[in-house]
């Protein structure tokens, strides 16, 4: 998991909703033929700034999803929100995945692709503009989105650190 200045949260304290991002069927060739197994990427969130992702692998789809949910609950982070959007623009990168996340005006909605949309909606972000550049692999896109969200700074903390009010942070 990404470890730079992340605000971690315990899963037992909140009510989480699960969302399956992608399911991948993997075939292993053995003596008797092909043996199939499944890998599932799952995002969980409370819709109020807490979100996590996990990967589960198993021989059955339901087992893979259950393992992914358990893994996601171990990797929860708190995302700063400002009026149902992100506080500022940020870029995230993981391997070949590169994403751009920008705040949007109220009523814009979540303008994002599949894997990014799942992460942002689970976090409770309602208005945001996003662009995925580079790899469209769901693994990389989800992790790059988490990188961007984990680098976000809380506007109230920035205002206190600078010793100014919140409006001065945004309006200069």
C-alpha cells in the first residue's frame, strides 16, 4: 500500500459498501487440460471520504470477491473532501497507469472512466473531472487513483498551517 502521509482508518468503525471493479479469469495448463482461477479487484468505501481497494484470487468468483473485500478493508484510507469534490488538482502514477484528478463545480458529476469511477464514487466524491493517461489496466488505474487521492491535502489543515482563513487558501 502507498505509505506517504496516509490517514488510515479501521474497517470495524464504519459501514462500507463494496464494488467489484474487475474480474480476471486466469488459465493454468496442466496435464488434464486447463484449470481456471479468478482474480477480482474490489473497492470498498463509506461514501464519506473513506475508501480502500483489495485483490482477491481464488478458484471461484465468489471466493475471489470475498477475499478482495477482506483485503480492501485492511487498506482503508481517509480522503480529504471539500464540498463533495477534491480540494485541488493532483496527478497520480502507478507503474504504467497515470491519472489526473481535478475539482469540479457542483452538479458536474463524476467524469471518469470505469476503474477510476468506482474508486471516486466509493470515496463519496460527487463532482470531479478525471483523465486516465497511459495504461488502461484496472490494477494500475485503481492504484494510480489511490496515489493521487493519498497525495491530496486537507484545506483546513493547510489553512491552519499557513495561519490564514479557509477563503484565503482558495482565493489567494
